[in-house]
């Protein structure tokens, strides 16, 4: 059987009709298929490859760790140099109160840990999320997912979950002394890239303070320089109680984390002991890659260039906006959402993008809106090339009957 046949025969797939690109190599901002065609990756593997694919510093860190050891014992028993160095590096980039890191394998696992920590620390049952929010697909994360169509088949889920309207200031009054935590992104990703309204995150923080509710910021997609600051919450003048990280954290390797004050995190260590455990969370190779990835982002000042690069893409796409090919553009740093003018041409647009050699994807809860979030180290010339291919794809579907 060919690899394509094996793919369809043996892999569990999340949906029918996958793109099934046969990628054999990736480098920088480019993906290469088995036929030698190149594709510009304009989504960074859904905000994973912020430092691009196979960055030399990341590869070197991985190889150096491979020479020492891979996995040696369960989390929390042995001292792993990459793990403790990464934890110290992350805490050094955060406000002083955020001084304890719990490593896991992914974003959804980090959300699970954060929810458990919030309930354990506060002793409260209530959890609040926002409509059209996505925080993962395991049972706890699915419970706070703000879209009913994706969760109805898996009920019963966690009880005592409430949903507010994002950017609705009046809804904040629904946060009470019953509420253990509120989980939010500063910019809603899967809703189609919806930035928070002026003052909304600040007022959310204020209401949580008033009610003794923990504020959990999900920075899985918007962290690590994507919005123009290293962590997305920084420009809002607030500090979360718990911060959730993944995707770009591992610089291409699987890694997630939730971060909180030490006195809060310590509550997972007693009544019961082992209140949260993981076998592979904080794997030494993933942590080594993460350290290198952070060094690349900071050394190249890539978070500081995200705004300029995002504006360049937005300016080029304004041509399609004026021509009526797209009906709207939203942007936060180097993350954009573009609304296709003709919803019926959604699949045709995806197919046309692949024909032109550019890889994009749609937002989960707004399928006629497409994400553009290339690696942060994308050059000006690569932006011109990638966006040029996008414009050709848009023009192509407009000509087809």
C-alpha cells in the first residue's frame, strides 16, 4: 500500500475530506510535497511554528539533548536541566507573581490543569467561558467550548458552566462569588479573530478581583509574540491568575504549560497528593527546543516586528477588499482574519490556494473566515510572495463560474 492509502486506511481522522497534502520536508516558511512543489505556510501549523520550521538553533538544542537522554522518569521526581531552565526562563518573562510552571503535553491538557487548579484553590464549582471560544477538545476543555454543535454528542459534560458574550460589559455582572474562574483569550481566535474591545479585559480583571474569581488567560494561540507583545495580555495592564501556554511554546515540539503563583500551584500537591500528574509533560527534548525557540524570538526581536509585518499583509489584502473579493479584514499583530465575500466559494478558495502554493486554513467557528498567521520570522520578500499567491487564489475563484 502507498503512504496515501495507509493514511486513509489506518489513521483516525477528525473529519472526512482532509487536504491530504503529502509533505516530505519543511524549512523556514516553506513546506514541500513529494512532487517537489513548495507551499508558503501562512498559518504556522495553527500558530505552532512561530520561529518557522526546523530553525537551526532549535535543531541544535534538540540534538544536544538527544546526546544526553530522552525520558528517564515520571514528572516531578527527577531534576531535568531543560525543564527547570525553561521554567525559570518563562517566569523571568512574566510578572513576579507568576512564579510556578506546571508542564504538560498540549494546550487542552494545560486547560484541564488550569481548571482543576482553579477549583482546588477557590473551593468553588462555577466556571465561566465565552461564546464562540475554543480551548481544546478533552472533556473539561470541551465543557467550556462556546459552540454547542461540537459538544452535544458528548454530553454529559462538566456541570456548572456558564457562557458570556465576548466584549459584552454588562455580562461581566454574571461573575459572582460562586465562580471559581473565568477562562478567556484576549483576542478570540476560532471566532474569526475577534479582538477584545477597549477596556474589556481590564474590566474583566476588575470584576474577577471584586468576586475573588480567578482569571485564566488562554495564550495558546496568541502567545509568543503573535500579537506584538511576548504574551498577549501584557498591553492590557493586567496580570492573570493562571496563564495557559502551548503551540509555539515547544517551537515545533509537543509542549504545554499552565503558570500560576507558587502558593496556588502548591495546592495540587496535597489533599490529595498527586492532585495533577503527567507522564510526559515537560519532556526534556521538548523543553530544550522551547528554550531555543524563546531565544530565537527574543534575539531576533520578532514580537516587535509582528505589527509591521501584519500591516504589510493587511495593506496588500486591501486590494481584494476594494475589489469585493473579501468582505472584511481583522488583524491583531501578525494574525489576520479575512472574510470571504462569497461563502459558497469557501472550498474553491482553499483548493485555489493549494494550486497557487500557499497554505491557509479557516477559523473553526467562522468557516468563511480564513486565518493568516505566518511564522514571525517571515521576511518582507516572503510576505510579498505569500500574500501575492493569496491574491492570485482570490482572483482565480472570482473568475470561475
